[in-house]
C-alpha cells in the first residue's frame, strides 16, 4: 500500500505490573533515520529498536520514545525458588510422619522458611520489561503504519486527479500546436513577400524547406507523446502500491523537463498559458510526492 512518511502511533501495554508506553513520530526524509529515547537501563537495546523500525518502514525520519512504569510501590520484587520450596515441603512431611503429627503441611507452614523466596535477578527483570516494551513497540508501529497508509491513499487520490488534468492539458496543447503550424506558414510567407518586392528572386524550394524546418521546430508532438507516456507510467506506479516516492520524484523531474521544452518551442499565448498552468500543477505534485514513502 502507498504510505505517507508523516504519521503518529501510540501504544500502552501492561503485563505483570509493568506498563510500557511507546510514542512514534514520523516525518519525511530522503532516507531512514531513527532516533530512539529508551529508559536508561535499556539504552543498550537501541540497535534492536532500529532493526524493528526497518521491518516496518523503509524511509522517513523516525522518533521513538519509550517510558516504563512498575507498580511495585518500592517493594523488593521476589520470585519463588521452586527447588527450595519442594525440598522444604518434603522435609516438613518427613518431620510430620516421624513424630506422628496428623496435620497436613500448609502454605502457612512454608512461609516460615525464607529460603523459598529470592529476589528477582536484575537481568530477569530487565528481560521481562523488554518483552513488554517490545509488544508496545510493535503495536505503536502498527498504529503509525495505519495512519501513514490512510494519509498515503489520500495523497495518491489527489495525485491521480492532478495527473489526469495534466494529461488532458497536454492533449489540448498538442491539438493547438498542430492547428498553429499552417497559420505560422502563412505568416512567414506574408513576411517574406513584404520584404522582397520581386517574387522571382526568391528560391521557392529553399523557402519551402525553411518553412518545413520551422514547422518541425514548432511541432511539439514528440514532447507530448513522451509526456503522455510519463503520465501513464506515473499512474501505473501509484496503482502498484509499493514504495513509490523515489520513482515518482524522478518522473516529475522528467515531466518538468518536457514542459520546459514545449514552452520554449511554442509561440502562442494560449499554449503558453496552458504550459504555465501545467508547471504550477507539477510543482504541487512535486511537493506531494516528497511526502510519499
């Protein structure tokens, strides 16, 4: 799908008392540039974040902000030492049997032995936090992509309308140019007749050759054909739905070159005005294309 390079995505994920909030902002850029602001104890994960961004995006200037919160109220986080808990349970059961106590071993009895609990290792806590952050990052980038695609479709629709208008304008220019050639031929013959009082001294073959060369110079059919081809290719690229920004930007440069050539050939005010209007549309298209991925 065609995507804009401008967008925003936000996600908040909570798991096991850990809340990760991620905000992602994207603006247009010629290449992919990523700036990540991570919690201090996760700063070494910067490279992983950039690799994740590349799996979602190909161009743009991306700013990623990650915040992490733990709802532990300052209490040291503990985990169960399963092997120690099982050993204590067996020990208490053996003691109960050896002294003939009928009462069963309960959780309350086990809580008297601190060995069954141990602090969570910092690496384990960091890994647990990172897993939550990773899920929030994925959701934030999905939200960002959704917004980018939606805006990209709006831009594509606008570009299609402008290209179709330009294509119609090129057709008008081509028709007007062909109509002007016979008129220019007559004008040239009239000017020559005014300059030379004796028509017999005019080389008619040379005159016809010069008029034919002038008509060829005034003919913009070749440029119009190329322009129609560029317009067709432009629309095909839009419909393909791939990363289109660079291709379209190159096409706009070629279309602008053809417009300049047409403008330099024609000597008709109506055509000149159409060329100016066409170049104004091309400038708007160029600005829009800069925002496409």
